[in-house]
């Protein structure tokens, strides 16, 4: 069983469990397309947390992550009460950005996948270089 915040694997990837609730679905009882974005966002937050990176700490330093680009593929519908797992892994890190691959599975079958480019921005919304301490946290796993 995976803990509430998910599990960090030895290779640095992270697995986060998601239960589908009624509020996540549309009139057909399929997961509404925008709900997948919420699931991926939660998984990215827990991925960062598992690497020792916390949004509140970044905010105190006047920093935040922002999604710059997102590619998403809806392969199968998820439904009420499904238990999904979102795997998040770092693909690339350079300058002010990093690219993550996210795969959502139900019992091993891919439901949805995304490739996300996030950038670190300062309090006025300008991109800033990823600090070496932050880069080191990703490299340590």
C-alpha cells in the first residue's frame, strides 16, 4: 500500500495514488477532462515534496513553479471509484525549467499521460535559474 503522499522510488520517480470521486466526473460518470489536470498537479506537488522541495518554502523566498507547457494524451476513461496511480519522473532539467513525464494507470493499464514543462519564477513572474541546492535534490535520488 502506498502512503498518503505517495512513494519515492530508488530511481527518483514517484508514485501517487488517486481515488476518483463523483466530483471528478461529468454527466456520463467518466472523469471530466480537466480533472486529470488536478490529479497530475497533486502528483507533481507530492513528487517535489518527496524530493524535499516544498511550495511554502519556495514562496517564502519569493519563488514558485509555473506550468509553461503541457502535452496530454487521454487514452482510456477513468470512472467513479477507480483507484489510479500517477507516476512522475524527471526527464530533463536546465536553466529555469524542468520537464516531467507523468503516467496515470489503473491496474497497470495506462489511462492518461502528460509531459509537463515547469519553470521557476520570481515574485514578479520572471523565470529564474533553478538554484543549485534544488538541482542537487533531484540528483540525489
